[in-house]
C-alpha cells in the first residue's frame, strides 16, 4: 500500500511540475501578443468582437493581442486583398481581443460584428469606404480626400480630417459625429433613427431625410444647401448663398446665415425656421 501511495504521489508531482502544466498555468489569464505574416491587403473585414487598431506605415505588419486561450482561435486571413478578422470555435469569455494593423493604404473597411475599428494618427489617402453593419463603432483620425460611410446597424461613426468629398448614408440607429471638415460636396441620407453632427465647411450640401434621425449641421458652414424631408427628422444648417428645401414630413428645417436665395416647398407639417 505504501509503495502504491508513493508511486501515486510521485505521478501527481510529475504532472503538476511538468513543462506543459507549468506553461499552461503560467499563461492562464495572461494577455499575449503574436506577430503574423500575411499577404498584402488594402481592405479589412471584421466579423466578430475583435477590435482593430490601424496606423499608417510603409511596411505592413499585423500583431494580434488576446487572452492566451483565445489567441489560437483568433483568425486573421487574407483573400483577394481583404484581411478578414474573427474568432473561430471559441465560446469562453475573454478580456482582450485586438488586432494591430500597420499598412500603407486602406481602401475599404467593413464591420459586421461588435468589434470596433480605430484608425489613428492622421491616416492619409485618397478615399476610404466604411460599412458598419453591426454594433461595432468606427473612429477615424484622417487626412482623406474622400470618405464614404454606410451604417445599417447600431454602430456609431466618429471621424475628422476630410478635405474633399463626404458621403454618409444611415439606414440604422448608429450616430455620426464629424469635425474638421473642409468639403467640396457633402451628401447626407438618413432612412433610420441615427443622428448626425457635422462641423467645418462645405461648398455644397445635399440632405435627404426619410427617417427619424436628426442632422445638426449648424457648425458646418455651407455655401449652398438642398434639403429634402419625408420623415420626422429635423435639420439645423448654416447657409451662405442659397437654401432649397422640400418638406413633406413633420420634420423642421432651421437655418442660420443670410442666404440670398431661399426656396421652400412644404406639404407636410414641417416648416422652414430662421434662427
């Protein structure tokens, strides 16, 4: 009996202090980083709850940061120039799931889950198209000539630094906050409940509301403004030269400035109001 007990004790000690067991115990609860070598890409697609942080650089790098147990399940794959990020076959809770991306050029980004996309440090480029289909948020510190934002989910978009054209389409409940805008053309469409705040200046602005979302463009100094309201959303604008407004819903158009030309057609309960 003593011999069996001694053997049992020796076996347990060997297991507890084996390299594998000690490594597993040491890594449990730890946050690890891993550099992954991938083919080149200029588009990003997120399908899960992973946050993606993007910076600009001549060399492409991808670094994954996550809980030790999650790390092998955090997928980063490139196909046809698109980096797809997601979590595969892992149902446990985790604290951290991030992918740090450095690349010279970013053309498109799509968020289909709850993970956020953060673009940092005045990312420069000609154009960028961002789609928010889930609950993930987009935050962009940019220097772009053209930006397109499409929101069909509940994710919010916050960005600054567009010098050219801006197009925003909201079909969901996500909100938009944009500042430091120097635009030639600004196109806004809201068919959902998301609200929008815009700051800066633009030559031309076209706003179309078919939902309940509001547009606060009081601090976006526009030369010419065209507004169409078919829903209950309200609009607040600043116009220098002209305003053309069509109101067939209950939303109001409030304006500041002293435009030379003001044309309004209203068949609904909404009205044009001078601030």
